[in-house]
C-alpha cells in the first residue's frame, strides 16, 4: 500500500504517555481489583470513597510490573501516602 495518499503525510501512531499498560491476563492483581470494584459498587461508584482500594490496586500492578512504577504524588495519592506514613509514626491511641 502507498505510504501517502495524494501527498498527505503518513500518520505515525505513538502510544500515550500515561494510561497504557498490559492487561492482567494471569490475574496477578485480581484480588485487589475485586476489592476496589466492590468498594465502588458499595459507594454508588463514588470513586473518592475508594481511593485507598484504588491505590492498593495500582500498587499491586506496579509490584507485578503490569505498569511502570510512578511516584504516588504523580498519581494523585500524595495525601494518602503522607497520611499512612504519619499513622505508622504516630499510631492513634486505642
């Protein structure tokens, strides 16, 4: 097939910078994904209520190399990362 059609430039697709990652064909992160999906269902798909579950799912994907490792602040989870660190350093009295 011709490289160009009537002198127009050839389209060269490139993958997106973010959001493109392999599917989990082996089900390595199925359990955290199911927990996240159940949370969404329980909270009428209000994803702000399920941020911890989403973060756990993304963490699983990063650990299993199903997506590139990224800093939590770049993924919108800096506040959760700081809160977990603070809770570990200063546990709430029971």
